[in-house]
C-alpha cells in the first residue's frame, strides 16, 4: 500500500495554487473535471510519482465546505492510498463496519472507494487501484511531462491528529490492514515508501489531516520561499492551505 496522493481544502483555490507553485516549485497543475461531481474545483500537481491536490467547493452543501466550517478554515482533506486489490480493500473496510460513500469501477482500469470519515476517524480516506499500477488517472493525461523534481521529490507521509491516537491508530490499522508502531504518545503506520502518523490534537481544530511530509532537496530553500509569502511560523513550520508541510531532506 502506498500513500499516493494528499488532498487539501481551501476557500480560495487561486491563492492556494500560487502558494503551492511558489513554495514547492512544482510543475503545472491539472484541473480534474471529474471533481465537479462532488461540487468542487481542484488543482493536482505531480510530486515525483506522488500527487498533491487542492480542492475548493463551488456549490453549497459539499463535504469539503462543511469541513472548512467545522475546522475553521483551510486544511487537510483526504489521504489517498494506492492498493493492488481494490475488492480486498473494500471487503476489509466493510468487515470493520465502514461505509463506502462513493465508489467507481471503470472498464478502463480505474477503481476507487471513499470511506466514510465518521466510520474511520481522523480524515477522509480513499483506496484506489489503477491498471497498470504506475498510472494515476486523477492527475490527468501526460502527468509525467509535468513533473518537476528540482526542489520537491515526493510525498512520503501524512499526519493525522485525533482525540484518542491509540484508538484511531487501531482503527486505521484494522481498516487498512497496516501494522502500527508506538511512537511515544503517537502512533506510526508504515507504508511502502512512507508512513501515516497519528498524533494527539495539537492545534485545537479537531480531528483531521494536520499535515503531510514531502521529500525535498533543500529544506532551507523551501522555508525561505514560505517565509517570503508569510507562510512560516515562529516555530519554523511551513503551512500551505492551513496544512503543516513537513520537510524531509534528500
């Protein structure tokens, strides 16, 4: 299982697009027309062979819009995991009492399911399978030509904050079929090429996707770019669309 894509939610998608491009130096983004089904507009960037997405509601009554209100502004939205057997992943979720709020089984080899966040806790989860595996439909045709790894190389982690990290980690472990490892007062779920960390609530915004980790060639340059845009705190944390960006040097 891989963490293949992280999605953030922002009220102003144009501002978020500018921040992502300026801070992470990524290539051109792609607007996926398919998210209109959810009342959203979006932008998706390839980060190596992983992906960063920002969504923004353009109609009322969306899940993303409710999350903006609940958490008091921009923030993390969804973690998307790539699996090699979608039916096994769905069956595991159902066995643990998780509702599938949306699914697709396309004849061209694109299969995915969104898991109900109230049944998993912490954040919206999607499990996706692509045929062939290196494909990634949500990034659009020709996404490889838009890759720019001069600064950012790949997404390697997600940080979920929860009221009860122990219970949340156990739940994610059961639902996704992942091992879990204790890390002080937090928990770590190892993945192929990355990890999910489940931590106590740190910012008073409630449960959700607090941050993501990205492998970069020069963390100092990223921090300098973020500081120029007023998006780095006194603690040195870079934030894009209200989400903490953990910088892992490569």
